[in-house]
C-alpha cells in the first residue's frame, strides 16, 4: 500500500470518526435535551390543566351552594311532595345551571329524592344503577355526624365520570329540604372538556379510566402513582408528544383520564437546524481533510517521490559521486543529506574496489579451467574486502561449496566429464552471485564466494537461487551427470574481527556437518 493510499485511508477514517462523534455527542445529547424540554413543557401544560380543572370544580361547588340554586331545586327534591314535578318543569334548572344530576340524601348518604336530566336531548333519564352505591362509598358520608362542610369528588356512574359536589345542611338551607344533603353532579363529557380545552388552549380528550389501549409506559406510570392525581408524558411520534392526567375517586379507583397531544415544535426545529448544522460540519470537515491531504501531498509525498525517483537513477559504478537535491530544512531534507553521505561512502568504496581489481588484473590469479579466481587470487582480494568491511563496520558472509559427487563422476564418465562438471558448476556460480562478489575455485571440487551478502535475508535469497539453478541444470539433462553441493557459511563480524583463513576454516567445518547430515539420512549408502 502506497503512502497516498494509507493517507487517504487515515483521513477517511478520521472523517468517519469525527462525523460519528458529532452525531453521538451532538445529536444524541442535544436530542435528549430537546426531549427533556418538551416533557417539561407538557408537564407545565398538565399543571395549567389541573389548575383550571380545580377552578372549574370550585366554581361549580360555589355556584351550586347559593340560596337561589337551593330554592330552585327544593321544589322537586322536597320529600313531602306527593307528586313529582314534570320533566319540562325541571329542564330549565338543569340547562341553566349546567348540571346533570341533582339529589338530596340523608346524613348517611342514602338518597331521598334524585333527578337526572339529559341536556343534549332535553329529556329526563333514570339514575345510574350504581349511583347509590358510589355515594355510600364516599368516606365523608360514612362519618358520624354528617359532614359540616361541602366537599367534591370525581365519581364514575355507569363508567362515566362525573364531577360531584356534596353540600351539607346549614344555616341557609331552605326548609323544604330539611336537614338533607344536597348532591349535584356534572358529567365530564366532550362539552365539558371542550370548554376546559379552550381555557387552557389544549386539545383535550377523555379516555376510559380502565382503558387497555394506553401505551404500556403510560399505564405503568399512571398505576405507579400514589396520589389522587397521577400524570404521565409520552413521546408518541417524532411529531407528537402526549400528556395524560388520571384522577382517582375517594376510594382510589381511577375515575377520569384526560389526555392531549401537542406538536413537537422544538423537535421539528431541532431536526431542521441539525440537518443544516450537520451539512455545514461535514462540508467543513471534508474541506479540512482535503486541504490537509493536499498540504501533505505537496510538502511530503511529492518530495519523497522525487527523492525515490532520483535515487533509482543513481549508478553505483559512476565515476563521480551522485547528489540528492536538498530542499528546505525539515526531516525530508535531513534524509536527503543522510543519503548524500551514504552515496559519498559508496562512491569511495567503489573507487577502492575498482583500484583493487585493476591492480590484480595483471597478476596470475585465475583458475585456468573455470575462469574463477584461484586460491591465491581469492585470498588476496578477500583480505582487501575484510579491511574495507572493518573500516565500514559492515557484516559479511563467506560461502564454502563442495561438490558431493566429483569422484563418482570421474570414475563413471571419465576425467573429461569431471572437468565438464567443474565448468558447469562455475557457470552456475557466476550466474547466481553478484559481479562484485569474489568467486573462486579453491582447488579440486571446492569453491568459495565472498562476500555473498551483508544481511541474513540476502544470504538466504542467494542460497535459494543457487539451489534452484542446480535443480534446473539437473532437470535439463544436458549432461549425463547430476550436480550436488554441500555448503557452509561463516559470518564476518567487524565487532569480532577474524582472518580470511579463520572464515574458511569455520565455513569448511559447517560444510562437513552438512555432508554428515546427508550421509545419515535414510536411503543413503
């Protein structure tokens, strides 16, 4: 992977990480704050709703506690009356006072007289079948003596919620009612909630108190409440948030559930603003990344590419030392200076090597049969290489090679074919190893190469190429014999100097160790 590819990958991942962080720490956190503000706003609306609902209850209680109202209802609640008053006669009382049930009861809550009127259709209705039972369940009516102060409550009659007000007998009670309690109830219907919704500016709706289609979170919140009034807030959708109010009767049984839905204005505004902000942020991040990439491309990658291209053109055998151009004063410029120092050292090394080779060309240092250096030439040049290695503090490897089957070739095919085997071996050695390496036939079937490589990786690569060339020759069938070599390697360490004879001795011993291992393998004689 090129530096450009790596840079593009790093910048791309950086952009994804930044965008992810903005999305998580920005949108998630801010979204939570928006949600909290919306919930707080709904709770404020619920507070206003409860305030106006209490005002409605207080107003209804006060209005039905006047002497004029008592006088109006006394005529058809008088227990001494022998005939009940006609429905048409009592209709104005219910219509004008906006109530649905008017009744009188004794101090224990037992109903004496009661009338229920449907104001929508203008006719009288029978009392709910559970009217008496619900009244008798009221704690204040079970007290002895009967309550001296009025009280109100939300009760369900036939599963329909009513606002109920109980007025005790008092100083201003008309004589027709005697000491009876006055009970007035108003149905909490759509008209009631519509008026309350207009006052609070909320789209109020009534839900059945025992409704099963409420969201699970809402039902759990309402059920967990301990007071007479329990509230809950539910995010219905990305566009709507709902508020719920549950009011229990004095026996702790849910009697009324009111709800309303408000548009999520803050959420809509946030989404619109966030989309704009996210687009601007992504564009800004993308611009920064592109500019950063262009800056790095210009200041680093292009200069490194030029440096690499220039280094490729350097000829290590040139008569003059090459120089890498130095631009600026940063790390890349420092690298160019270091390369120039290495090139100067390499040029000096090449000049010394060239002088050495020229001095030795006139000497009788060549093996007549193979064209390789003979032992004398090898020792002479190898000593000079050791001196150069010591000065340059460079590790080198000496390779010692021994033919495994020269005697067998001579005995089987004759000495002429044995010479051919030596010549073929020399040709393979010349083709595998570098021109700067000293390749020698030390004598008989022994060969040496120095320095074969300066690194372990280079050594392994050279030996692999040599074995491959031997295998190719054997597979070709050009000659009736098969070539095979045993090898040994010795390392010259400038930190622990040694002579060329020591290196040859160590390599020779390792070669014989390899020969013994071959001899010990199964299937060999």
